[in-house]
């Protein structure tokens, strides 16, 4: 694959930005969650681990189910109001 280093670094930047958004507060958390869910849905489409016949039942169980479940488990977080960021929560807890 040409330019694999560029794409690997781009993916790292996107993942770090998503993580930083999720650790913040307010609307930024929702934006980070949306990016995370979309990324996991992309991984579900891409498939992972073991090569199988595409879109067979075994392929879905081995390569796609765990990622899809992780994306679905993030959906209830969209109903939560994130008033404080993780650093603020840790600072308040340590006082």
C-alpha cells in the first residue's frame, strides 16, 4: 500500500482527537462519541481478524459482531449530559 505511513499517522491523529473530545465536556463529548461510533461502524464494514467468506454468518461472528456491539453500547451515552470534563472530575475527587 503506497503512503501507508501517512495513513497510519492520519489515523493516529484522528483517534487522539476523538479521545480528547470524549474526555472533554458538553457538545464536544457528543462530537467525539459520534466520531467513535462512526469509526466503529466503519470497522464493522471493514471486518477484522480472520479472513472468511465475506458476509457469511461465521464471518459476521468472528470479524464484525464485537465491533458492532461496541458501537451499539456507546449509543446510550448520547442521552447523558456531560457538565464536567474528566480532568475536572478528577480534580474535584482529589480535593
